[in-house]
């Protein structure tokens, strides 16, 4: 997406123990003012991972081409931010978000009726991740994308394991949530069964464990971008479960 010849070199993530141009240590408070903290990146990643779910998914039902076109807007904004030293980190993160938005627009716009296509479409950004790793480009954004993809994979594993594919296909036939009461009820019955509860607890612990393990003792911004995306998947899945339960 970003030609190599035009891409600025990767700016290494700032350390809170950096040296000034004449060897003097830069005060930590000064660095904190210049660069977002790891907590800020983790929080921003958690917010961004919700947007494709709660904004793109409803939007594409009514205007899939608009959602797809918005990808260019996100891409342009990420490039604009990335090209400026003071906002490069945010542009980096937004680049990863752009990949998730693009994949979500394709799937929820035209392929949402078939759950088996979900992961292959969500993984469309993998070639860009591979390219970015080779070019040392957008490390924070690519880790955010991978964290979002990992959360999606675990969620889909739960859906496959509990046998929710028929309910998924039936629910996607309706335009409004309240019209899908029957498949949602059937899905909730399966999820409330011992097998569904066991899978839910096990995979929730897996998401929680991976997210916390990545950031254990780390202040690297790309680690926190990954963890923010992974850990917030638990919140998103919980909100969906709560919403489905309201239909009972």
C-alpha cells in the first residue's frame, strides 16, 4: 500500500532512557510529552478494535461500497500521520486498523452469510504484514492487526467448536437484529450447555493469558498494541453475548 521508495525509514520506538544529541540524558518527563505512553497505545488499540465490529459491520449492511471506500480515507490519514515525526506512532497504529477495516468491509459487506469465509477474508492483510516485517515498516500497526486477527481466530474457534455455524447462517439472512430471535435463541441454548460453557471459559482464559503474557514487563508499544486488540476481544464478545441474551 505504501511504496518502499516513498516510505520513511522505521522510527524505533522511543525508550524512556534516551540520550540527547550531545550525550546528555533526556528527561523522562520530556519523552512522555513527545511520545504516547504504552498505556495510551494499548487503550487506543482497544478502542480501534471495536470500530470494525460496531461501526463497519452495521454500515456495510446498508452501504458496503461506502465502507470499502472509507478504507482509502483511513489509509490517507494513516499515511499523513505517519509522515510526520510527532504523529508517526499514531499513523503507524492507524495503518494496522486500516487493514482490519478493509477486511471487515469485504466480509461483512458481501460474504457474511458464510462463516467459513470469515477467517480467510480477515487474513487478507497478512501479505502486507509480511512485507512490513521485511521492510521494517509500521511495526505497531502490524502487531495491532495480528492481535485483532488472533482475537478473531479464537472467537471463530469457539463458534466452530460449539456448533454455531447453522445459527450464524440463519441470523445473517435478516436485516434487523430483532428478526433473528429464533437463531439467537438456538445459539444461546448451545452456549449455555456444559460444552459451550467449558469452551467459553477455556478460550477466554487463552485470550487473557496471551494478552497479559505479551505485555508482561514490557513497555514496547507494539506489544501493547497487540495486547489491546487481544484483550478487548473479550469485551466485544461479552457485549455480543449480552445483546443476544436480551432477546430471550
